[in-house]
C-alpha cells in the first residue's frame, strides 16, 4: 500500500505538488493569523498574564474591569498580609524629556519587595524608598527611551526617572511604567486622594480572601483569566481573529475535499481495473488516505517552518508570537480536515465498477 501510494505521487508529480501548494498556503495563513492573534493578546495583556497572582479583589460595580475598580488607599493599607498586595493602574501620556516625544503608557504601582514586581533585565530595580523612579517595559527602549531619561506628566507636573527595564509587561497595548506606592501617591496628590484598582493574591487561600474582604468592603474576587478578558479591546480582537481562523478551516474542508474528489474521479477507471484484478475497497481507500496523509504532513510541516522563519524576519513593531503548542494544535486540525476531505472522495472508490472500467479500457 505504502509503495503504491509513493509511486503514484512520484508519477503524478505536478498534480500532487499543486494540491500540496494549496494546502501549504492555507496552513501558512492559519499559522500566521494564529501568531498575530497570540501576539496581539500578549501585547494587550502580558503584564496581567505574567503577573505572579491568581485572583484579584475589585469593587462589585466594576463589571470585572480593573480600570473601573477603585479601592481607597486608606482602606487598602489596613491589610496586613504579605500574600495580598495592592495594585494600581492608570493610563497616561508622558513626555520623554530627552527625546521630547510623548508616549502612551500604563502607570502601575506595586510593592517592589513582593510577588507582583517583575524581573529587571537591564539597569536597577526600584525599592520602597525610591523616589520618583520607575522600571519600564523595554517596548519604551525600542522607542528611544534610555536609563536615566525622565518621563514628565504635564497634568500633575511630575517627573519619573527610568532606572531599569523589564520585558513582556504591556497593558492595553501600552508599555507599563512600574513605580512604588510612594511615587504613586506623589503623582496623584497624596495618600488621601489616591486609590488602587485591585488587591492581588498569589494563592487561593480562603483565609487570605476572608481577611481582605473583612477590611475592604463592597468587593468581589475575580480570577486572573476573567480579569484579562475584560481589558479593553482584548475580547474583540481575539474573537475576530479566531473567527477568521474558524472560517479558514471550514473553507479548507470544502476546498481540499473538492480537489481530492476531482482527483479521485479522474482515477475511477484505474480503481475499477485494480478491483477487477483483485484489489479490495479497503486497500484502495487506504492507499488514497495514505497519499493524503503524506501530502498533508509535508505541506503542514513546510507551513510551520515558513511561519517560524517569518517570525524571525518580521518587523519588531508587529506583535507576532510563534507558540509551538498552539501551532501544533492548528496543524493537527488541518491534518484532520485534509483526511476528512479525502474521506468524502472515497465514496467514488466504493462505487467504481470493474466491468465499466474494463469496457472503457477497451
């Protein structure tokens, strides 16, 4: 069976190459859109996804959106538990006084000594005693920011010095500027006028949750995944891109099914003759499915390689993440779709009449 499948592929090279190209381009498009969807998700919510926290305490009327939640600083500071840390976010437009360019950022406050603080990849980290200093996402570095630059807020007349860079810390497609609580208070007019957006915990401890709920009233606990989904634009982006992927896979079923059906119809006479000399339906169907399997594996494998190379040469400004686990999932789906499309065409093999085929041969 295997020998027959390979011999036919070698004999009808052009036919199988053309079908392989179609499958290659469909698979490559699926993988590219998948990479873009993953990249956009990462660019929109990497700060939250990579945060070492499992649940967040937000106000009940916030609709699970952290940017709508407001917890007063005076209430939050009453919490005496190292497993529960306040988190504040605020989107701002700051001017880099060195480059004189305005940048849209998300100001984020955390306790630098606790679990919410991300790792620093360049420069220094901040401490609780740091004054108007920040660790920023390296997306700002790509836009020209350097360690030692000052970011100026025209509304509050505040200056923040960049002392270090971190990575994969973006929120709503903007780089984060991470400061300590004292700097947060200074920017927003003191502790009495400041507020946090959430309280994060790094374990699902019922005792910790109860302690927080007792001190800060009118709140509720939300899981990280649910909070990520409510980041503005996140669900809309992901839904649109994955709907495109779903339609691509559905289209692939019909396109590949049609090609395999036409290819099988062209070989009905051969199938009939093979039946006349003793070949069984199971052998012919198995041979056809094996051809499709080989063709699909080669085409999908080349498409995966193409998407991987494309990631390396793609401009840095385009959010594209090559996730092997996700790519192989879609690759498996495309393989199943190809085999399903070929399976529809096997009806012609079963219906092939040896007598008619012999008559045509004469």
